[in-house]
C-alpha cells in the first residue's frame, strides 16, 4: 500500500493547515474551551462548508467519496491545534457506523444532513464491562407491541453534548443479538450527564430507564450488529491515533523552537547534547507511531476483519503510550513554564492523556491483543493436532 498523498489529498492537507494556522490559534482555542467546551456551532458550519465533514462519505449522500486516508488527514491536522469540536465523535464514529450499517433508508435520510453540518450523530457503545472496546452489550432492548424499551447505561459518549441523535448498541432480549438503534437526543426519559474531561472538553454518560423507541429506530441487521459497530469503531480509533500523531508533531515543533530561543550560559540550550538526545528520542517515538498508524490503516483497508481489529488495537496501544511520552517530555524540556495553564505545551499533554483513555486505553488494548494472540495460538495447536 502506498503512503504518499496524491494531489487532491495534498491540497486537502494544505488547505486544512492554512485555515487552522490562521483561524484556530491557541488563544482562540482557550476562549472556546472556557465558554463552550463542546465547541462552536459556527466552526462546525465552517467545517461543513469546506467539505471536511463530507470528504469520507459517498457521493450519493452529498459526500466526496473519499476514504479512511482523507479522514486521517483531517484528524491529524485537527490534532496539531487541539480542535475542540467533536470531529471524531460525530463526523467519524457516528457517521461511519451509520454508513457501515448498510441501512439504505436511514443512510439516504441522515447522512446528507451530516455532510452539510446540520445533523450530529454520536456513537454510544461503551459500558462498564467493555472498558472502551466494542463488544456484546449488557444494555437491554426489550421488544414491545409498538417498539422497544431500552434499559442500561452508556459511558464516555464522545460528541454527545451537542449531538442530535445517538447510535446506541444493545442486547436484544429475545435473541441476544446486537441491536443498533438511532435514538433522538431529546427522547423522553433519557438522562444525559456531562462528564468534563481533563483536556477541557466534555463527554456524556447516557442513562436509559424504560426509554421507549419505535421499531423503525433499529439500523442494520442485528445478525451483524457487532460487526457494524466494530467497523465504525475502528475508523474512530484510527482517527484518534492520527490526531495524537498530529499533537506529537506540533509538541515537538513548539519544544524545538523553545530550545532554540531559551538561553543558558550565554548560548541556546538547543546546543546541549543531552537535550538533543531527548529531542531525538521524541522524534523517533513519533515516527514509530506514524508507521504503526500506516500499518493499521492498511489492515483496515484490506477488508480482513480479524486482522483489522488486531492491528487497530496494536496501533491504539502504542500510539497512546507514545503520545504521553512525547508530550510529557515536551513539558520537561520547557521546565516550570510547561506546567502552567497559560502556556500551550501542557495542553498537548492533557490531550494525549484523554485521547489515550478514550476508545480503550493502551492497557485495555494490550489485553485485547493478548486475548487475540492466545486465541490464535489455541487454534494453531488444534490444527496441528488434527494434522497428526
């Protein structure tokens, strides 16, 4: 697989970089964070006008027919400036899960609205037992005469604060299959609890207590509900990994500039060999993370589901740790000023901590990788026994 951007992708990256450098500086981000930690609707409209919400959606619903590559370009550039608006939560997780459902009616009804920035859909899948990974839900959907009753809880729903609808994963009580439902955010009896995150953004916890929804709210085929969920989830994980690489990249740039201007003993501290070694370690860690992202992107694009799930977990585990290391080192190299709320570099470390925790932490993905490897070893042993 080639990892060089074509002309259109390069233009997309350049336009994003130019806009964000000019319009989304640190002071502007701070003003948004203090007054509207879920981001500004006017910025969301600008994203839509520039086609960034539609780039990875099919042309049949008003998109540009792009791929995961375009999604990661946008996420990377947003990560460089720590964009607050929930691009990953709504434009990737929500939109791509709906697209993966294959539900033609709902796709044609709602995705054009998503592409135009008029509708936000967030994915609510996480539960206490899942700890960030997609899996069979404990939340129950009980069939009634005219619909379903939902009971349960969803944790850390990214982009939920201003979402118009939620895609909610459930366990169908009559069959045990995974049912995905499109639920209006203002549905009666749905409790929404704000969860302020360490980087200044806000997620939500959703509590369902006998929440009634219609039969038409189900999306996709429940026989493959978990597969649909994982498809959207994998794209969201790769997007958050790309955003962490963007954050690492910018943290290294800021730190390098600081070391060139900060003087000690009459010379810039960038000339000190020990600091050069630490910067080299940071750059090496970032490039290793970038290579891991490329590998996971290739796996997801291949269509091999088992390989894709494993590669995505490998990527999230390594890139989450790399982001914490690089951004933590950046604070160390800045000294005391790096710890202040007013200075930019500490916010990159906060972002790295939150991004690592969302959609499954590094430790959680390590567990998933270990379980997958153990399963593969058992299968190999059984195959060998059968050959004998």
